[in-house]
C-alpha cells in the first residue's frame, strides 16, 4: 500500500510539472520507441501533445506508476534553447540542458510540491 501511494503521489507531481512545461513552452512529447512499440503501437513516433490533455495525462501517469524502465521524453524550447525532461517509471526523472529561466521555473514548481533538483 505504501509503494502504491508513493507512486501515485509522485506521478501526480510529475504530471503537474508536465502540464507546466506544456503551458509555458513549445513542447513535444514522445514515448520511448520500444515502449510505444509494445504498449502503445498507435503512438509510435507520434507527438503526444496532439492528444487531448486527459489522454496525455492518463498515458503518462500509467507509465510513471508501471514497473519498467522506459518512459516519456518531453522536449521543450525556451526561445532558441532546447531542454529535455525524461520521466521514467518509479521515481526517476532527469532534466537535461535547462536554460537558467527554465531551471528557475522548474525548481520553483518542484519545491512547491516537496521535490527538488539534484545536479550531477
């Protein structure tokens, strides 16, 4: 029960981050190729931002709480600067190449939700 509750709470926080990115930046969302091929073949190589928001959130949440190591890749652009958020199952999410502005915004949202960035 504990792991189910933690996974659900974490997934909800990641979905908030996902929604914030979609609302603030030009965003493109793709499933890992192998994941889409197995689980969602109709979404293979498709940008998920074309889906209704409810479907996007439902698919993303299922992937976060499911026990596998494939995930969702969120490419977003701040002016001419591209960044990547990779959300995997469990409690693993990585951010790559954040602009200073995007880092401030993401950090603010994460802190509000009891999460934090770790640089490595």
